[in-house]
C-alpha cells in the first residue's frame, strides 16, 4: 500500500509541474460546455421567442392565401415578409439572406373552389339520381405551392417546414369541402352543419416528479455528454506523461526498484481518477450556478448526486484504462497526442455525443454499442432524464469497469513481454 501511495504522489508531482497544462485540463472543458449549451439551447426550448424570417409571394390574393399567411404567422415560428415577384424571392434565398421562400400560385382560391364545386356537384347529382357526366365541368389545373430553400439549409428543417405546410393545405381543402357541401344542402350557408374541428388530436405525456412535469432541456443533455467527453480526454495528458517517463528514463529507474508495473499504473489511476472527479464537479457547478445566471435552464441534481458520482467514477476508470494502454503502447509523444485526441473524437462521434445514435445509419448504431462513451452517456441519461435507480445503471457501469480491467491487463501484459525480451 505504501508503494501505491508513493506512486500516486509521484504522479501528483509530475502533474503540478505543468500548471498551465493543469489549468487547461480544467478550464477548457468548462468553456466547451458553456459554448455548446448556449448554441444548442434554442433547439430544446420552445420557439416562441425565435422566429425565422421567410419570404412569401402571394400571387393568389384570395381566401386560401390569406389563410395560409395567417397560419404561418400564428405558428410563432416564422416572421412573414411579403415580396412582389418569385424571381426576387428566389434570388434572396439563393444568396443565403433568407432560408425559405413560399410562392403561392395564381387563382389558387378560385380554382380550389371550382375543383371542390365540381366534385360536390357530381356527388349530389348521383344522390339525386342524375347523370354526373352530363354536368358541365370546367377544366381546373392542379396547383403547386413552390418552396425555395437556402442550399445550406439542413434537411430536418426542410422536412419540418414541408410537413407543416402540407398539413395546413390539407386542412384548408377539408374545410372548403365541408363548406361546399353545406352550401348545397342548406338554405342558410351560415348555419353550421358539419364540425370542422379535428376529431383526433395528440398530447405528449411528460414524466413527473412529485406531481410536476419533467421537461428535458439543453443543460440536461449537454452536461452529461460534454462531461463525458472531458473525462475521456484525460487519455491525452495521461499517455503523454507516460511517454515522457520513458524518454526521460524514469521507467528504467523504476524497474530497478521492487515495484511492479501494476503498482505504477495503480498510482496513475488514483491520481487521474481524482482529476476526472474534479472535472465532473466543476461541470455540475457550472450547470447548477453559472447557467442560470446566463439565462439558461438550471441543472437539477437533487436526489441524483450519489448515482451521478457512481457513473462518473466508472466512466473515469474506463477513460484511464484507455489512457494507460495508449501510454504503454506509444513510443513517442507524436504518437500518443494526435492519436489520443483523434480517438476520443471518434469515440464521441460513435458514442452519440455529437449526433444522437437513433438517427445514425444501422451499421453505426450497432457500432455505437462498443463505444465506452455510449455506455457512460446512456448511464448519465438514465440518471438525469429517466429517473433510473442503481440497478438500472448496473449494465452500463459493469461494461465500463470491464473495459478498464481489460485495457489495464493488456497494458501490463504488453509491458511485461516487451521488457522480457
């Protein structure tokens, strides 16, 4: 035990010799999490305070166009700006000055009413026993609402807008059909015969804690994700220090002493696990105290701290195991530093830190299951968002601990074989 603590103290002395590096180790993750959360906060909050300016060219000037404009404005998602010509709107969107232009075709209201009137007349003629084909039917061309998107617009935004406008147009057509039937079968067109309100609606049932709804926000998503990213980035300084010890002859001197390689790695594990936990605490403090002062949602950790520390400890162990393995295998800092930084980014991308796993291709979804970041992220989300118990996160923390054991064993075995030659 004395040798283990001596090894830990030696690692501490090595770490504090580079105070600039230590400061970066703690400060940069805080800058990262604040920046990312500020950027992504708008995607988690309601869009009542954020309106996207869009261009509208109304070539119809009828009731249908008026209803569409009112629907877009009432959605609280768009700031409607009317333009005179399609070419003008198209040019502004193609230059990236606006993300969307909606072109409403000419005679949309007139031709829609005519089309519906033709259909209703045909149905009523059949009901009355008349020949529907004998009725005069003016030709009506199908109408097309054109949407111009900025080429840089994301596909998810395009799909959302197209679905919203399609739903709006379908509602207008349905109401127009009801109105046409009402005019045919009622002497009083103002009398309401048909109910045009939606019969089927949907509602979101949110999880509750102590009788109040729990609404996930940007802070609850970003703090776990970027905390895990910061924890795993510990492999870079850890592996660099191990390579330094090799180049400076420290490992050679250690081999002359009755100290096993496992004890040396144990000292590194204790110290860097403490560093990981300090990073974790700083991240929580930012979420609880700094974010509310910046107008962001506060991080709610009430009743969750013990489980959060459990996840942080096992995530830290997994990261340290990977760092120990990399430091053992690498021969130079030029090998360990670039590879470690790049590998952490790859693990983050595959594990769901950058992009949610469920929208990845099937192959990548399967591949994400072998990323230790994915295990840690799921465990954090279970605690933060799913109100999980200790038993619920046992599978994830078990995988993290097994990963730490395997990587450490591989590092020890490789070191013993290399020194035996």
